[in-house]
C-alpha cells in the first residue's frame, strides 16, 4: 500500500474540506487571496472529493504550462471540461490531445496578428456608433452610463461582424448577453458543486442552461446553414472555418463542430474585450492624472482622426494602460486549471496523481513580491523592456503555453483601437455607487454592473 506524500500547508476546511468549498463559492477571489498570502508559493486544500494545489509562483506556473509540461502528465481538469462540454458542446476550450491539436490548427490562421488587422474598419465603425450614441445623451455635467452593458453590446457587435459579417446585432444583443451570463453562472457553480445533478433532470439550473444554449444556437446555426446553402464567400471567421482544413490531416469541421467553436469565440471573445475596456475606464476614472497623460498621447498622435494601423505603435502609453488594467483586473482570470494524470514534482513538492492545480493569475498579478504596492494602478510598470524585469508568467492575462487564448491578438488589437477613440471624445469620472462586488465566473465581472460618468471633451 503506497502512502500519500507529505502535503504543503493550507486551510483544513473541516471534514472533506466543506468549509473551504463554502468559502470558495461565496468569495472565490477572497479565498484564493487569503490562501496565497498565508501559505505562499504552493498550498494544499481539499474541497469535497477533490484535492487542490494552489500554485502561486511564476516559476511553478512555467513548469506546468510549457509544451512538454511534466512529460505530458498535466492536462486540463477533467471535471471542468466535462461540465462545460456536456452542457454546451465540445470545443477547443474543453478538448485535449489530438482533437484539440486538430481544431487549434484549423483556428490559428484566422487569429494571427497579421490577419486580425483586416478588421480595423469593423472595430472603428462599431466603436464610433457607440460613441455617437453617447454624444446624443450628452449633458454639460456628463451622463452616467452602465459601462459593462455598453462595452458588451459594443464588442458583441464587433465580434458578430468579425465572425458572421453581421453589421448590426443591436436587436439580439440583450438576449445573447443574458444567455451567455446564464451559461457562465450556472456552469461555474456546477464545476465545484458537491454533487452535480444530471442535465436531464428538470432543475431550475438545468432548465436555465438548456434555454440559454437554445438562444445562442438559434442565433448561430441558421447562419452556418445559410452560408452552406448559398456558398457566399465572406472575409470573416465563419467563412474561414467552413473552408479550413487541418494542415496535417486534411480534416474539416462539421456544422456542429463549427457551431461549438463559434459559441466559445462569440461568448468569450466579446466578453473578455468588453471587460478589459470597462475595467480600464474604471481605473482611469479614479486616476485622473493617468487619464490626462493618456489623453495627451492620443490627442498628439491622432489629431482628432480615427486611428489607423500605423498609429498603434505610436501610442505606447495606450498599451501600457491596457496591460496594467489587465494586471489589476484580469478579465479571463480563470483560464488555467490543470490536473495531474500521474505523480509530478513541483519544486520540492510531490503532487499526487488526480490532484487539481489552480493557477490563479489573480493572486500572481497582485503579488507584492513582484509588483510593489500591487493595488496601485501604475502603467509605468510596463515601461521599457518590462518582459526582462518580471519573470515569465508574472503577467499572463491570456493564459500561456500551447493553450494560450487563440483570440489574444484580436483582443489587444480591439483594445488599442477602441480605447484611444473613447479617450479622444470623452473624459471619464467615478460615480457614487455601492462598493463593487466582484463576480468570478469564467470572466471577472462587477456584480450588477458598473457605472461611470461620461463627459464630452470640448
């Protein structure tokens, strides 16, 4: 009989780690922060049947995320991927092994840094539409705007145009956003539930996820069918995926596989960008000196015009602001959960087979050992050759390794176009409102939204 190797310290949580699970579900980020600050680089805790290791060191994260991570002994967490794929379909978000490699090879060409530049006009057109709408509401003292919804319907319009060549999604935006919120909320809760109810049982959550999936697929599937029927060639991601072949096997995606991939791209693809911009505007509204410095850069470079491709490299402070915003509030905070399929060594710790490793960019991005005064918003942290100042995986807002977010180039491209356009026309001020309650779903949201005062610049 083999004995369990000694485990690193961590919160006991009582029988079966029940209190850990309760704390995790009530305040995920607070619980993870407390564990990291109390127990350091690696900590162990139990939650129900699962044994978790919190990996709070960039060096250890690097060991787990490299292509040959631990000799292939590290994979995505099976319960998480099964929960999502059983409910909303299998895609690159949930796949492992050869199926993942094949789908990823098919997706990659559409998201290369050089390719996403073809969407400049789409991004600027939708952004201008939103700013024009704000201008019609303008008042000399400004107007209070619920920025999460505003950013989400803007980036949803952009991603719908990029994927499907749909020029205006305003009519469907609210329904789609409500459906995606239901997916994120229900499946996040199911992933760590003591006991998952089978999807065929008519529970409130199961009915909610079924309805949400129906709404999303009713939007996507007819467009795939119509494109197949007409054979119309469009310069968009749907057209790319219909025509694409795996460069190694020659395989093509079925309509169902395309739908599942597009659900992920459509949902996560618009939400992460929207939240990046929303959190950035929030931080700028509470740091007026930084906002003024950003305005100076934008005004000097753009001279009142819409940004073009050549302008992006001439606005380095814009990129610094976006990076620092994603350090403080990483939109895709939960990208990385891994499971050991055999015993592995992490530093001086043996992580037993079956254990689950949480890789919390939330705590690493806010680690005072790496970033002094970590809660202070300071874009100068990303000045100069910052990648040499910080260890690898001290900053990884889009994940890392082979599973790095396929849409990372597109998200940054959108941010570097949209933020200057928003700063060019408006200033942003804080609004008195209840303290922001963070909602840690697949993405990092402010529960109930976030209001910001928008004031037209003269």
